[in-house]
């Protein structure tokens, strides 16, 4: 298990570094942070990352496309909560 440093859980640069250094294979993000991570990666790969779970916010088509293009070997799963449509 890898946890972001206190106060940096929303810092895309910190999260990308953590994912790469700790070789994280599964992670959970709100879609707005996932958008920031994809932008921060800027074409770099995270070979250990096999699964991203997106939850807590609506998942936009652009984010899905960004994941497919930017992290083609990573599965993206959307979990819906009781207040999400």
C-alpha cells in the first residue's frame, strides 16, 4: 500500500512520482484528479499500473479517452455511488 504524503493527496506531480516509485498496480481516483494525472504523465507510462478505479464524480468521455490513449495497458473501472447518474 502506498499513501500520498499529508497535504499532497491532490498534487498530481506527487501522485505520479509515488505511483512510479512504489510500482503501484491498483489505484482509486476521483475523475478530476485522474484528468490531472493524465496531464502530468504527458505520454509517460506507468507499467506497473494495471487497474484504475474512478469514483465519486461523473466520469467524462474525455477522461475515458485520455486513459485509453495515455495508459493503454491499464484497465479503467467506474464505480457508481447512490448519488451518481
